[in-house]
C-alpha cells in the first residue's frame, strides 16, 4: 500500500501500545510523519499515553507542538490525554497550563487534572479544583476517591464515597482498592457486601482485590463464594484472577484447594508459579516448593525471576535446608542471570541465622554489594532471639533502634531477648527509651472469620458481645491443659512480675481467646483458622498443639512469619521455629522430663507424673547432667549443642524421663522423643 490512510497508521500505533511496546508505537508515528501521512485527533491520545508509560516527556512536548500546529488543541480527548501525560511525568505546571489555555475545558479534562494532582501528591490543589468545578460527573468523584486513597487519606475517600450522588462499578472498585492498600481489609469486605446488595456488576478487578482482602483476614468462606461466583457466571480464570484465587486459598490455609486452582489454570505466567511456590514455602512444604521451581523450568520452559527465588530461599529457611538454600542462592546469577537483591541476602541471613550459623551470617552481610537494610539486620536479630544469643542480639538491637527508631517491633524483639536472659534492667532501659521516643507497641491481634463475619480479639479487650461465654470456654481449655501437663512458659512475659501474674497474662493471649471462640462456635471436628498479626509465642505454640489433640481439631494459625498446622498434638513446623536453650528447657520439662520433684508429685491427682505412671511410662535417663558440648536431637531433625556459657548459666539436670511411646495418648511420638548422645 503506497500511501496508507491515517486510520491504518492509528490502528498500528494502538496495536503496538496494546501489546506493551510503547517505544514501537512512538517509532511508528515517526514513520507515519516520514510517509507524509496526515495524523488526526485519534492519533495523539494513544501517543501521549505511550509517552506517559515510558516517561518520555520530551517526546510528549514534541507531540504537543504537533497538536498545536495541526490545530487539534481544541479536541477534548487530545487535551485530556496531554494533561495526563504531563501529570504522570511529574510536570503538573505544564498540565495545568494545558487546562487553563482552553476556555471550554470539559469535565474530562478537569478530571484528568484532578487525577494528575493527586498522583503527584498535591492533595490541596486537587481538592480546590474539585470544589471549584460545579459540573461534576461520576468520574470526578472517582478520581478524588482513588486519589485520596492513594495518598493515604482513606477517611476522606470514604467520606466522598458516602456523599457522591451516584456510583458506578469504578466507584466501588476505587474505595475497595483504597481500603486494601491501607490495610483495612475488614472494611473492604464490608463495602464489598454493600456492593453485592446494590446489584452492581462484579468486575474481574474487583474480585481480584476482594480475594486479596479475604487472604489477609483468612475469610475462607467469602473467598469460596467468589470462586463459586466466577464458576457460576462463566468468568474466564485468566492468569491474574487465577493467581489471586490460589493465593487466597494458600493464605487461608487450604493449600489443597490452591493447588487445585493452580492445576486447572489454562493461563499461567511466572507470577502464578511464584504465588504457588510462595504458598508452599509459607506452609513449610519446602520439598514441594523446590520441585515446583524445577518443574516450571523443565516442563514450561519459564525463566524464574527475583520473586521466584525469594519463595525458594524462604522455603529453604523455613525447613532448615542450609546447603540447598546456599546452592540456589549461588546459582542465581551464574545460572539464571538474576542479580541477588537485598531481599535475597535477607533470606540467606535468615536461613543461616535459624540454623545458628551466626559467624557465616555476619560474613555474608559483610560481603553484600549493597548496604544491608533493616530487614537484613532484623533477620539476624530474630535468630538471636531463637537461639538465645544475648550478646550479639544486644548489639544488633541497638543498631536497629538507630536505623528504625519508630519501629516498635524492634524494641519488642530486643526486650524479648533481654527478658529471656533475665536481664530485667536492660528490659527496663528499652522500655524507658520507648517512652522517651513515644513509641507504642503493636498489640497482638488474632482474627477468626466465621460465616462471613470477621471477629478480632486483643488481650485485655472485653468488647466482644460474647466475651462472657468465651471466658468460660477459655477457663475450661486452660484447666484441661493443666491436667495433661501444660505449664505456662513464663519466659515469654516481658515484665518482672511474679510467676502467677505471668501465667495469667499468657493464658489471655489473643490466639488462645480466638481458639476458645472457635471451639464455642464451630461443630466438633471443624478446622479452626486464625490469623495473628505478630509471631506466635512459644507458649501459645505449645498450648495449641495440646488443644488440637484434646479437642480432636485441626487448628491453622497464620502468624507474621509462616503457617502452623496443628493436628493431633503436632505442628507442621516441627518446632523448628522455637528451638533454643530456654525453650528447649521448657520443652523437656513439659513434654518428657519431669525434674527432680517427680517422686513428690507422682501420687498427686492429675499431675504430669501421675499421668505418666498411669500410661505405663518407662524410665529412659537417670541422673544425667547437661555438660558443655553435649548434643540433643529430636525426631523432627533439630539438633542443639549446649555451649559452655549456656551450661554454666543454667545447668539442667535430667533425673527422670520417659520415651515417646510411653507418653501416648498425651503427646505425639515425634514431639516426645529425646535422644542424648555424648
């Protein structure tokens, strides 16, 4: 075709942009000009959008000059696209000039300018423009709601949403997205219920957003409803929606359903594989995560990216696969061409720290090509808590308090390390520093979703309407726990108070309250699913194992670090997250070694020793004292060696015990076995 019509050029330019090639779209315009084809008002909106995508503001200015020469500046679509281009490139002054130059700027141009101000963070200018314009359409309100939410002004976004005269699907989507970006997941679900009742059509984008909210609060029933809605309305499960669905199931503890969605997805992109690998990693299924990582390359010929390796390295860290983790880390650049970023180094520091390899972790940090951030140092600090490394923990804690003086979690973690070591003066100093800096600690919150309603529990908060019944149930649970040998692990209390008060505090942790609520309001045998905003403490972890056995329930707890599947007295993490000297000492006392006062207690009704005697327990070890260098291992594969400092500070004398089988039916075999090798 010697001289193609402008319509054909416009189609080619638009096709390039739709295929994610904005540079080619701009090059095709160059060829169009060289071919002396005459661009029209349909040519420039696509070109301005291409400039905005790649940030090519200089080319955008040239296009603007062409528009003025061709006399197309009066066209509303051309003008609004020019405003958007300038605003997205951070040139709000030029964008406003385009708006003001037109005497008859329509509402579309005003909306584009409002959106531009908000994208650049100028909330005051956007608000003034919005209030100055008498003629507003639903797009004007939507631009303000989206912009307020993007700038963190969710209260103003909600106010406008409630005031707007009419809403469309974008209005609902904007406020739901806004809530989710601000972490207000419960509120997002409430608005979604309103949207359902309004009869508005549920778009794919809304469904993906709501699935993210369901994932974050553990709203499995709501997520299942969305899955059924997708199937019922024959909505195509593309890569984005399918990934959102499998991510929801994985984060709600239903790895089986996540896998089913993944297997049935016809379109899978790298991020789909990443979500499934990450889900397996969070649930401690390291071998499955690694196998899927290999399968995506072998069967699908897909190249893993940086996020893929975050999932794989996290899986290795959760399972203690040090050798494999280092192998994959070293192969990132050599084999896959992926440059390790700070988050990958953080994963390896976490991996080495969890394994107690502090020297290796510190050497890795020294070798980092970039400055280690707070997350890297925080991973090592968390390992210090796990292994009771007070000296290094103190140094790292002080460093982190300088790097992140407003992060309350760092203060709490350092306090835990000092409290576990009995260094109450140091705990008091940390608390004084928090008070001086006006730092408030984040309260532990546990969420359980039943029948589409989200229930949130906080220790000391009695506002729940059924709190009286919950307290009665909680007392019953604690009493049953004591009968099978549960003793609260008071090292988890960060206050220098008497033991009885420490035990009372532990028994009122939010996850225990949520479990009591779940036992009250679900049928026997039903799985209880809880989401905790902080790491589950060792005491709640031990107690939940026993509760799962006593009440024959599977209890799934998602904390800040990983998922814990409690079933029949065991946890899927194999206690890997909690093995250090003080917790190990508590573990021995509560699970298999009863201490020097066994004979004094064995006749007492309901005592641990009495239960052992009834179960026909046999003596395993007598008069063994822990010495430096002595190694202990469990069936779960965890090994701990007592250092000279640890042995000297709190010698632990094992005077009587029992093998794991004699503890049946009170403990799981793989949690009760203790082997002593010298």
